[in-house]
């Protein structure tokens, strides 16, 4: 009885397997697949991957650089292309820097003598409403910081004891010279009459020579102190008056005896004033500083990789437009740069570029931060293409050029981007060899480059190349195994 039961169970199991498997295959597997696809939409099935990996184009040429697409694939990719254009757009190189006073247009005003400041130069300014009701009236006031002065204008008066003593020393020496010259004449007359020995004549000659040397020494000292010829002649006239025993005093001459006038050596603006009436000043003090602010120096920083761009500019192209960082919306000011430094800052890897900027309007001030923009002319060996045409792959830049529009053939070329501006990228138009890279292909004006579909073409090209490599390897292996 037990054996019969076991046989029945076995028969039922076999029948279930035979009948159930087809039913399960018909009903269960499709539903299982639908459930899997619904729960895992991001996972592609092997059939989909195989369909996508299947080549949709063909290679043309022995170098395997040209891809031919069927019409349906071309339409599916929605391929678009544009013509390569010349790089007519000028590039702008921006340099950061600061403004400085021109050292060749800055004067440090010092006194040649130590002394007391007795007077400051005067300048005419419009009268304020509190002083006068007349709008056209002007008043005089002492020169101050920020005033404009002309060349030769009186800045200050110093009373110098040293100058007065040196002038008196010259008067004394001139008087002594005239006395010794008269003495020499008398000695020569007496010697001709045999009344005095010859030694007295020699001594008289020696005294005159000594006086001449002393007068010349004092005059040279006064000239080194920049006394004019007229001022020295006035001292000689004073000596003649003293020698003639003219006791009449010249008040004006006495008042100017120790007077030292400090005058402006150039036209400009007083940017520093360090004295007031009554101060005692020495020869090492900058009483005033006068600067010509109509033109300011510019020191800007250029990165070392951009130095060659500036050096390649012709002298007439070495111009820049200066904008204040504090006033970015203000119109730029024109200027020139003339020199590029020979030292590279080890921290910033920049060199200094020295130039100037026009400041006739007086807008600029020394010490301000600025941005200098240099216009770089377009490179004749550059062409322009849209950024969307560039395919960056495996560290290289490539473009697809439409070589046969009728057959939808596109050739892959390696290119060298030189610069990018907005939605355009500039490419070297000539073939060249870059160290450590494969040769760079040429790209000419008028050729059409793919702007839509380039990435898909690059993938398709790699797929076809891989398939060709596998086929070649299988063929070579079959030849080796053939007896």
C-alpha cells in the first residue's frame, strides 16, 4: 500500500513539472520581467545594452578617423553644423595694479641753508561769501597743501645766519683785496726809487694773490648755493661802498642780506607741506613736495604666461585702458605701458609692468587700485568655433568636420584651443606638434564643424574602432592556428 502511494505521488510530480513549466513560462516570466523593469528602471537589460552597443555607422579610410552615418542615424542624432570663422575678435588682457606719482615729475623742495621761516608764498584764491559779497573778488593767502603752483613761484622765505655771514665774508675779502692791491702799487713805486727792499714787493704780491684766492673761493661757495650773478654783483657793489667809506645805509639791501627765497622748480601741485612761519628748518627737511599730477605712473602685475603676449605687441599697440576699482562704471582713461620687469614674484608668479595714464581731468589719485585692460590683436593663425563644437575626450580636444555632406561623412580632428571667450573658443588653424601629445590637425576657415551630435559621434567612432580591433585580432589568431 505504501509503495503504491509513493508511485502516485511521483507521477503527480512529473505531471506537474511537465504541465507547469510551460504555463509558468507563458504567464510568470513576462510578469516577472515587467515587475523587474518597474522596480529597477535605471538598470538596462542586456538586450538594451547590446542594442545600444551595436555600431550604427561605418568607418571610412585607412586611418579610421572618418565616420559615415546612415540617413536614419543622422536624423536621430539631429546633427547640426556651422562654418569655421576667422578670429576677428580682439582679446582683452586684464592686469591688476596701483597708481603712483611719477618719480621724474616729483620735486623735493629743501632749503640750502638752515634758518627761520619768516614768510610763506602767497596765492590768489576766490573770496568766500563771509569775506566779500562780490563773487569776482579774490584774496591772498599762504600757500598750502593741494595748491597748484607755477615754475619760479615763491614758496617760502628763510632768514639764514649762515648766508649772511658768508656774504659779509665776501665783502671783507673784497675790501682786503683792494687794500692789498693799493699797497702793492705803493711798494712797487718805492722799490723803483730804491726806497724799500725787493722783499717788501714780494710780500705785497703774495698778499694780493692770497686775497684773490680767498675771494674766488667764497664766490664759488655762493654760486654752489645757487646765488645768481646779479646777487653776487650786489655783494661786490656793497664792498665798493664800504671801501669808499660811504656810511649811507641801504635799508632794502640790509633786509635781504640773510634772505633765502625758496621757489618752485617746476609747475605742479603741492602734495606735501611741512613748515609754518616761525619754524626753524634744516637742510635735510622736505619743506614742500611738488608733483605733476597730470600724468601718473601705473604699476600692474602680469602673469608669466602672458608676458610673451605683451612683448609681441608693436610700440604703437602698447596701450591700456585704466579703470578704478572703486568706480567700475566710470569711463576708462587712456595710457601707455613701456617696460616689463625682469624679476618674477616667487609667490604670485607675476612680473611688474610699468606705464602711465593721463590724469588731465584730475580724477585719479596716487595709491588707488586699478585694472588695466590691454587690447590684444587677433592672431592670424587662429579660427573661432562655438564652444558646443568642442569635444573633450581623454585629455584631448577634438572636433568633427563635415567632409561629405551628401554621404553624411564626418572626420575627427585633434585641435589646440588657445583661448575661450564667452560662447566661442579659439583654435589654432595650423597643424603643429605639442610635446607629449599626438599631432594637432589643421582647421581652416569655411570648414563646417558639428555643434550638435559631436559627443555621440565620438562614442560611435570609438565603438567602431574597438570592433575593428577585435575583428583584426580574431583574424590574426585564426591565421596563427591554421596548420
